[in-house]
C-alpha cells in the first residue's frame, strides 16, 4: 500500500511538469540577450505616402486706399499753416479773381485775370493777362510757365450764352489747360451765386448759375480734375448771394468778403500724389 502511494505521487508530479513546460507555441517572455528590452518600431512600413507639407498661410491683401471721386467737391482739411502752398499756383479768372487779388490777404502765386474774361476769350489778345510783367493771352500765359496748381473761376460772363455752347467751350479749354500743365493739380471752382434782387442783367440769375455749375461738376468728372465748392461760403438759405456780402450789382463781393474765398482755398487742398494716382487709375 505504501509503495502504491509513492508510485501514485510520482506519476502525478510527472504529469504536472508536462502540462506546465511542454506546451508548443508558448510565447517567450524572456528579455533578449544582453538584458535590454527590444525597441518599439516607429518607422512607417515601406510604401506609405510621405506626410504632405502644410501650405503657408497667405498674407492678407492690404485694402487699397480709395481714389478721389472726380466730380465731388474736395473735402475740408486742416487749414494750411502758411501760404507757401500757393507759391507755384496760378489763379485764372475774371473780375472776381481780380477782387481776390486786390482785397483778400492771399497774395502768393500768379493771378491771371481779366475783367469780362470767359472761356470764349482765352485766346484773344483783347482779353490779355499779365505774367512776369508781360501781356499775353490767357492760354499763352498757361503755356509760358509750369505751375504746381491751377485754380479756375469762370462762368459769370458766360451766363448769357447757351449752356451747350458753354459746356463745349469749357471742355476744350480744360483739355488745353491739362495739356499745357501736365504736372499741375487743376482745380475747377463752382461759381458763387448772384443776388437775383440786385442783378441788372436778366441773364445774370441763379437759375443760370445752377445750370452752369452742373456743367462745371460734370466737366470736373469727365476731365478728372479737382472740384471746389467755393459757392457754399457765399450762399444763403435760399440759394442767393448773401445780401450783406454783395455789392450793388448783385454779382461781386464786398471787399472784406473776398477773405472767405481765400480761407476756403486754404482749407480745401487735395494731396497731389492722391490726385495723380486717381487720374492714372481712370
């Protein structure tokens, strides 16, 4: 009996060893030789596409500076510190421009005026102007010297002409001025109103002034030149030349009223670079 028990235990032990160490396909969890743990594979299998290079973020496109809208009046700006801006200016006009020279405190620049001057007389010797002490036609003067700015105030003496004739001749005159003064900022000024109750001639009335100013506005837009609304400083609430500013003829200004014009020019200046950039873009 004792011998049988010993034999039974011996057989059981052999069976237990066989079941624990003799299984085929068992995973070997022992570390490799040298004692270090195998490195984890991180490389991509051959044949995988390389990662795409991210596209650079585009720089934002700068917003272009708005262009000057020809046919709209130049906006008010800080008044000029002094009148040196006008040193290379030409003031073109009729007896109103003569008044600007005589009675305002703006005496810088060249004044090319003649009483009764109109767009129909710019090439006529009977309506000569003076430049550097010499008498010449208005167009001769504008071709004789290069200016940085040209201020044009005309229309009062043309009010008796058909509006279509004024528009045609004004357009031709502006073309000639632009050709003669390619590097000048050209300002076309809207006519101040008249006082209908004081004017002597029937054709000198604000209905005609408004019609001709519409033409001036249209010409400034078409010819790409600056527009100045000088008229606004002389107009009362009903569209008339303010009575206290008018002389007895209802068209011209009292001497101290010409400073309103001069001050308007000082506070309505267009930047030359902006002007020419806007012209070139048209």
